[in-house]
């Protein structure tokens, strides 16, 4: 008779277990995204594999050769140094680069936030 667990207690334990599993899944998803976003072997823009030892200090992110050229053309256009000579470097192309850079900057700000740092500390303590 001592082994009988009240139904409410069993429901609570089940809910707590589900919550713990869900929290672990979310943490793992954040860990995976964080690792992919900062992979030194991938171009930050297009994701193509690159040499992790090569980094242009004039570029805010790690780019492959093609994306680095495109970024350089974008910066030249922003600074009023003319057109890169490619027909696709139109206003929508400029918008794509601006939007992508804004997105990357927003991610960088989030990663530096107090809450995200706390999450990383939790993830590190979970793996130890």
C-alpha cells in the first residue's frame, strides 16, 4: 500500500519530466545554432566550406572569395565609389546585403546579451 502514488502527484511528476525534456531539446537547438553560426570552416553569408585559417581583417565576417568580393562591392556602393559593374548589383541587391548585415549584427548583439551568456553558462555546466 505504501507504493501507491496519488494521481495528482503522478501528473505533476509527468509534467515536470516533459518540461525537463523540452528544455533540454531547446538548449540543444540553441547549442547547434550557435555552433553553426560561428563555424570557422564556413562562409558566414553563403555557407560554402572555406579554409578556417584564412580571415580578412577588413571583413566583419568570415567570407568565401565570392562573398568577400560582393561585400567589397557593397561597401564601395555605400561609400559612393560607383557601381561594381555587375548588372545584378541593383537596389534589391543592396537591400539584401543591408538586411543580411542588420540580421548578423542583431545576432551578434543577442549573443552578447546577459541572458544569452547565462544560457551558454548553463549549457556548459550541463555538459560537465
